[in-house]
């Protein structure tokens, strides 16, 4: 998108400075065509930038997965603590009853028909108490294991985020250098600049009323500006992750629903704007270009690999 803005700016300069017949103006321009070394340097920087952008996209993917894993372990830890607290209360209650009504109380001895039955009653009471203690110990061990897993996952998330930020800085530096070199060859590409400037592509500038923890410019970010999305993960992960948060899902399009598809390796999500039978219109980001919102008409059973719709 930065590149498109640069191209649009260059187009405005070209329209102001160049005559109406651009090819003739280029041929008659007093400025010589860029030297082959500048062209080669630009091609090299473009190749380098493409590789860095691919690495950055992969790290963004890893960050989304890591955030989803941390969110899942946080919910599991909450369940562990609740289970451990419940078992602790039950064991404490049993201890209080044992204190108030000890196993060897007089009524227990008198009600026993034999010494063997008395020992059996005592053994049964101790067996129940030991079982409760074992369950509590197991719950405690499980919580400790999950806490260790949480520490490891949080560390992994921090590491991947740091790598993503570093890769973003490197890509930004390369982009700045590439743009500097590109300024030297922009007049030679004025025709392409004009063609791209006429494209009906508009960058998205909205932010939405909801908290948004997704990476800017991608489909997940845009949908999170239209609806409250509490879960994490890539687009394809939204299908199971939404269900874990109690959001209903189905195969029928509804206005306001989130469409989930398999249109890339990490999936794709869009926002359903209108529905007419089995045909519906969605708005989406990063389908035609990064940070660009477009509208598309889709028919169920068509070429789009629909996973389903998230309601709620």
C-alpha cells in the first residue's frame, strides 16, 4: 500500500509536469533513462524486499498461532484452578466432619455387628479420604504442568513477536532504500504509474468500535473492526476457536455473520453484508491487496471453498 501511495504521488507529479502524450514526453525528456546499474539495483532490492515480506508474513502467522495457544492454556489454567479449589473444599469438609464425628465415635462401635465390620467401616472411611487427597494431588500436579506450559508458550510468543518486530524493521529499512532507488526510475515507468493510479482500489482507514488484537491490514483485522472477536488465531483457526468461546456456527449465510473459507494456506474471513437466497455479498480485506477493502458476491456451492458461518 505504501508503494501504491508512492505511485499515486508520482502520477500527480507526472500529470503536472509531463505533456498529455506521455510516451512522446518521455522520449523528449532532458533527463536520461536510468542506467542499467540503477535498474539492476532496483530489481535486487525488490527481490530482497519480497523475501523479507514473505518472512514477515510467516512470523505474523506464527504470532497468531502462539497467541491462540496462550489463550487456550489460559482458559485451561482457569479450569484447573477451579477444579483444584472445588476438591480442596470437599476435602476440607471431610476433614471437618472427621473432626466433629471421628471414625471411632461410640455410635460407630456400637452399631458394628462385629469387629470385622468395625474395621471395614474404618477402612472405607479412610479409603474415601485417601481418594479425595489423591484427586487433589493430581489436580495440583496438573495445574503445575499447565503453569509450566503457560510459561513456555508465553516465552515462545514473546520470542516470535520480537522476531516479527525485528523483521518488520529490516523490511521497513529495505523498503525505504528501495523507494529511494525507485525515485530514480519513476519517470521511465510513468505509463505504468498512470495505469495503477486509475485502479479502483481504496485503502482502509477505519479502526472500528471493538478491541482489535489482530495484525493490521489483514482479513482478520478488518472483520474484527466490524464485530467483537475475543479469540485469536489465523482465519482458518477461527472456525474451532469461535466454537470454544460459545459462538454458534452453521452453513447458512446471515447478515452480520463471519464467513470462513479455505482460500489460502491460512484461510480467509469476511463480513456478510447482505443475503439473497443462496447468494450473499461480503466485505473483506487483503483479498485484492493488503489493507484494501473490497466487496464480493458469493454463491453457496460455487467455487469459493466455504467452511461455514460464525453467528452470534
